[in-house]
C-alpha cells in the first residue's frame, strides 16, 4: 500500500496502483462513507480509463450509482460533487508526477477533502481486509455533462465586460486543461495563442509541471515571440496555474496570493483571507491596506480548507500555487485563478511586470531553497537556539521574525529535506546576507 500518501493516493502503474487496487478502493470508499451517489473522472494518463472502469465496478459492487464526467481536471470533480449534491467523488490523476504514475484524489460530501486524518487510513485498512478480486467486469455509470455549467460558474468571478483585449499565451502542456478552454475562450474578448493543447499521456514535451525551471522555457519563448501581454501554464490536472508576465518571467506563487487577495477585497471589503506562514509580509500589507482580515494557517490543502470553512474566509492562498475559493466549495482552482488575474490586470492599467515590480521592491524573497539534512529535529533545535532573540512561531515548522527580516523552515513529509524561505522589508543585501547565514547554519 505504498501508494497511500497524506492527502491522496499516488504510485507507479501497474506496480503500485492497478485495476485490482482501483476496484478495492471503490468498494472500501463506498463502505467507509456509506456512499450512494458518486462521480468519477480521469486526466490524460493512458492508464486512466482502465483504472476508472475498475473503480466504477468496485462502486457498483457496493450498490453505488456512479456518474462519469470523462477526461477532466480535479476541480471539475470538486464542482460536480458540490453542485449535484453527491456523496463523494474520485479524480484519477497523478498530477505532475512522471507519466508512469497514476493515483486518486478523494472527496466526500460538499467536496470536503479526504486525507489520512479524515478517512484515507481507514480506506486503506478496509482494502487490506477485502478478499474480493477484480475480474475485468465493466460496471455501470451514467455519463454526465457539466462543462457548460462549470464554465458559467468560473466566469461569475469576474466582470467579463471589464476585460481588455489582451494577447495571451496559454500553455496546456499536453494536459487536461484544453477540455475547458474550448468552451471558455470564446466567451472572453482576448486573442489567445495555445501551446501544446492536445491531451497526450506520453507527455512529449515533458511532464506538465511549470514549477520545474526547465518546463518554463516553452511559455517564455511563446510570450516573447508573440509579444503577448500575459502567459498562463497549468499542471496536468490544472488545479494549479502559473502566471508569466509580458517579459516571459514566471511570477512566484507568493506574490500571486497578494494579487488575488486584492482582487477579492476590491469586491468585498472586510472579508477574511487565509495565508500560509512561509512568506507573509507582502500578503499582510495588501490585505490590511484593502480592509481585509488576514489569518495564518498551516500550509496544506486539508488545513486551509478546514480553516476557511470555520472562518467563512472568502479566499485562501499558498505560495505553492494552490488558491482556494469560498464559492467554489472552499476548493482550489487553476481556472478561477487566472481569470481573476486577467481582471485585476485589466482594471490596473499597468503591465503585469509593473504590478510585480512594486511588490518585489517592497518585499524581496529568497525563493524556496531545499537543503538535505540527516536529522531535521536536531537542525530545527540548533537553528531556533541560534535565533532565540527573534519572535518565534511553530505554527508551521519554525518561523523567526525580526523587524527587518524573517524566515521559515519546514521539513518535507516525504524526503530528508528542509525547505527554507527568507524575506525582508525592501532590503536585497540583507536578504542575501541572511540567506547565506542560514544556509551556513543548516549545512
């Protein structure tokens, strides 16, 4: 059961995730959550259809009615479960993992996430106990078309009449986002240039993961070649999108949180905004200036979604490019994100690089730096002792704050790595000095 992770299921196909696994998962999920009506979908990976067939058969064996929305992105599963008031849903995807991987993301009623803390471990235990085997039975599912309704919903976040006729590069990366763009783009007054729009599970141009520097070149080149105003790139199941300015430079996810917070607070002054503690000063300033209420939450989608529901927050953002929306069942969307940025840019009268430069000068950051360590606990204790005169927080790893600079350290859940983020108040020399100081301590 190596494929079971903290928040989802992911492993190599067919060694760790195969049809028998999918069949038993359907049976276990249905039993644990007493499911009666569920929705399933898959991304562009070649193993998706056969895994879905087995999953549906597993659900059917527990007398579940199954709706199939076909090839899609994760957020369409979120949307369908909430809008159609279903008991749960499964997205068959391995997101930005290499092509030999596949997996599942599970949600229950209201598209609430199912993680190790809220049912995944019990599903795993039920699968281990289950002696049933999959013999290739097809199962029964009702095809469900939700695209038009979904596109209407995501467009409701913006004033389409305010959008300027920009030229925009869209890099689909041979992922699943193209299925939405066919319906969405004709409703916007922009000129679009698409890059790698065809869904292809062989990933001929690399796994769609724009966080990897080597995967950004195609978007940058297209933005410069086309003299575009903006570039957008998605990961495979498009729950994350990445914004490129007119110079082809990708904008750090941290600054995106500030931009999106501003977009929401223009519409609803006084709203609550959730941010993660890795980098905070830029977001805090924007939220407070716009009359919002900032709240810090431990990073990770399960924690942020839970806090958003509790606090009735309008928006939540992580520097990892996950953005969560109250009216989208508190779930993350890679489509709503870029539409809001398009509206913000249209109303600003500035270039994207100009909007970004203002924030870079005020709050420069190191970018996330990974450092391999053998004993994370000892390293944390050592670093905390060194900076004991600072303002210390353990909300998410270790955060230490001084008047002009701060940093956050977090340990990876999956590898012997500590992740470092440093920020200052407008001082790039101090940023470099403190970054090197911390790296010296860590090493």
